[in-house]
C-alpha cells in the first residue's frame, strides 16, 4: 500500500483523454493527513456554489482567528514542477489532441509535433483560429524557420527560450506569423540590446533590413543609430558589403557619423560601389552625398587623378569639387559672403582624428574631480589649417545642482543638512581657453562619445552634443552609476570618452543670388 500511496497516477497516451482529466494531471499532488493523497484544495467559493455572501459580520473571536492565520501564512510555489510537467507532455506526446506537420520547400523532410490545442491557443491567436475543428495541420516554413520550430513550440509550453544572434530573425518571424506577441517583443528587445555583440559576418545590417521589411520603427532606428556611431568598425567588417543602397544613402545624409575622416568614408564608399555596381543614378546620389569640403585639398587633387570612380563620374560631382576648392582657398568669413554655408556640405561629422578632438580615459572616475585640455583646428577650411583653439575640460563625478547644495539649518545645532553622495550626478564642462576675433562667423558644437566594451570590443554607446552657448551637458551620464565597478559605462574601472569639437559656419550677410 505504501508503494501505491507514493505513485503518481498514470498519464494517458494520446487520444481518449478529456481536458478535465488532462488538467487534473497537471495539479500538484500533496500528501494529506494520515498519509493519504490529496490534490490541491479548490477555492471555497467553488466547493460550495450555493454559498452567498451574508450581511451578518463575523464574531470578534472569528475575526481575531482570521488575523492570526494571516500572520502565519506562506506561499508554496510549485511552478517549476508544473513547467517540467508541461515539457514532458510535449516531449512524450501525452494526451495530445493535435498534430503539427512542418514542411520546407527545399526538403522532403517533415517534422511532426504532437501538441495540445489548449496550450497552443493560450499563447497564439493564430493557432487558436488555425486549429479550430482540426486535429492535424500541415505548416509550410522556410528552412531557417523550420530549424527552430521545435524551440518555438517549446516556448509555447514553458514560456522560456534561449536565443543566439543568427536565430533572432527566424524566431521573430515565427512569433510574428503565429501572433505570439510576448515572444515578438522579447526577441525585438534582445536584438536592440545585442547590437554590439560580436559575430563573424556581422548582424546589425541584416537586422536593420529586416526591421524595414516588417515596419518595426523602433528596431530600425536602434540599428541605424548603432551603425552611425560605429561606422568605422562597420566599414572595416564583412557586413559593409551587405549594406543596401537605401541604407547607404541614409547613413551619408547624417552628420552624427563617427569615423576617422571624410577621406576614410570616401574610400569605403568607393569600395562599396566597386563591389555592388549599382545603376548610374544610385552612383551619382551616393557620390554627391560625400562632403568634399571636409577633405583637405591635397587629398582632393590625389582623388581626381587616382580614384577610378571619381574619374568615371567626374561630371556629376564637378560642381561640388570646385566649390570645395573655393572653400579651402578663402577665409570662412569671406566665403560666407558669397555662398550658403548653412548646409551639410560644410558641416563636419564626428571625426576621430586629432584635428577635431581627443580621447580621454578617466581612471576610477567616481573618486574625485578631473581636468584636461586639448586643441582642435579652428575650422575645416585649409585657410585655418594652422590655427588652433585650446579647450579646457572639467569632469566632476558628484556635482550637485543649486537646489541640492548644502545650506545652514535654522535648528539650534546649526548643522548642515545631510547630503548623500548619490544625490550628485556626473558633470562635464568644456570651455575655450581663449577668445579671439577669429571666432567671428564660427560657432562650435561639442560632442562627447562614451565607449563601452562588449565581448572584448569597444563600441560607442552614447553620444552627447551641446552648443557653444552652453558649456556643460545637462544630462551627461544621468543614469550611470559610476560607484559600481561593474557599471556598463566603465571599462576596467575607467570611463572612456572621446571629446569632439565641430566648427559650424554661419552666413554673415544674405547670400548673393
């Protein structure tokens, strides 16, 4: 008898099992008093359907007893055991009432899954309608979807799934097709948080193209922002060849691209054009998106003779090259009298070369205030090549706004109100060390790049920009906890910054027509 008391009831095989019996099989089994078996007791309202609420209040003694029982209450959680039972149902096919047959166009192989309509319908709106009055359904999936179908079905049973970079798109396709909204959102968030993960062939470009195809604007913008801030790494990798013409044009229109120089960008674009061989209109549009005024004239002369793409399409960009040479030959103030300088051609991108900024690694940034200085070229014009501007930088890990600064209390003790370290926030101030008449017609945009390391590689995670009229960043690292050595903003307990100052020209008078 002891053996019988300790045994689980047998689970019926496929067919002949009612849903009431199926659900009873999933209920946790408990040992009752005297060693008897008992299932988890039902809610009292369900045990006594005829019971109704009474307006007569319970005696004080009963109320006191209820309070006492609440104080000694506890939660018994067997959810993991239930999930394990559900996985066993899928694995063994116990009590199955639905068969899914998965086929691919490129193979004769058919994958068969013995499933349970109730569980599929609970998770998927598509399966709820697809399996209505049907016990066997044939599904046609692409090969990469079919390869992950078992993983997908298992998620519907246990609510958990492991995922790799190359599996993100097919899993998201399955979640979208069968309208499993929680998995759909989960995979999309996984993609947004793993843009910097290392892969041999790259994955951000393919994720961007997929986001465009399905109309996911959030994922699309996340991918585009990552590509813009890490363009040098992307151009040097295998996925540069997979960039579409539409994506390339979108990138070239941006002023927040992070790269060594405009010359580096031109070389990568020339390689892309040679590999893709697009139609002439695409070539012209791409070439006219290069900011030739940001390339020194000596390099422009070289490109005119050595670049096969420029030689072949010289007529399409001749006017831009001529204007670039004019820009480099005159002072910015004189040039601005005759040409509109308020356009992208004369706006630098985020160049990492020493002419436009400097890296700054702050060891143990939470310790105390730090300062540094660096020099940048006054402007991209060759006329200003020898002119330098010195910039002073102050970093404070725990700066307090006026509203939180210590004040004397009116109390008898006259003690200063307590201020916690965590009340402060990081602060970065960048100011010119001099004023000069050479600044006429020029203002400066300051950009601070914050690098993070993921899987051994350093990527730009944040970019903060502010104008000359403001000396400091209002929200610089507002959510960063620099006190923790494990902070995602720290690399070996150091804060990796790159400071960039971009000169922006302004027309002093109306442009002549």
